[in-house]
C-alpha cells in the first residue's frame, strides 16, 4: 500500500470511527464495515509494505469498535448455537457451504450447520478471520457469557 492509499485509508478510518470513538448509529456501523473491508483488501495486496503494520493496527481498532457496537445494538440471543451463528453469518455474506472449503469439506460444513459436529479451534479461527468477528462469536452461549465477563 503506498502513502496515498494509506492516507486515503486513514481518512476513511477517521470518518468511520471518529478516531476510535464508539460507533453511535447504523450509518457509522456500515461505514466502519466498509472501511475494514477496504483496509483488509489493501493488506492482502501487500502484506510486506512498511505501512502494513499501521494498517493492521487500524483494522484491529476499527474491528474492536464494530464488535462493541454489535454487542450493544445487535446482540446474539442467549440460546444461539455456534451452528446458528455460522448459518446467520453465511446468509449475511451470501455464502454457501462450498465457500467454506478451507474450514472443511462440504460434508463437514453440513454436519456443523446441522449441529452434528462441533467446531474445533482451527475452524473457529478460520471462521473468525473469514467473517471478521471475534472467535468468541462461535462459542456456545454459556462460553460467550463467561468470555464477556472477563
């Protein structure tokens, strides 16, 4: 990512997050999601550039703000299973089982979605990266409550 792109990314970040201030409405939330997507694309294109560490820091800060907003405004119901969370995220991103081939075969993904197989640590990590969410998103409700308390 060159300096001009970095400056544009910083401006987008500034507009979307108010330099780290909490997200206050859906417009800011949507802007923040867009900013993270654009920043991630920039990182993927050139992970070795000197500015990559700075961009990664911006992504991390903005992701924290997104997660805080989601927890406050769009919380998961207490009885939500990891399979339900995964199905919801797939629907929101227009994804099919075949799009999760790095998580497992279509058969494995099908078993996860049908509650016949639990997610393992590797799969949770990959899903968190794919959907840009905290790994805790894919824990059963009781574990999410314990994680939130800490």
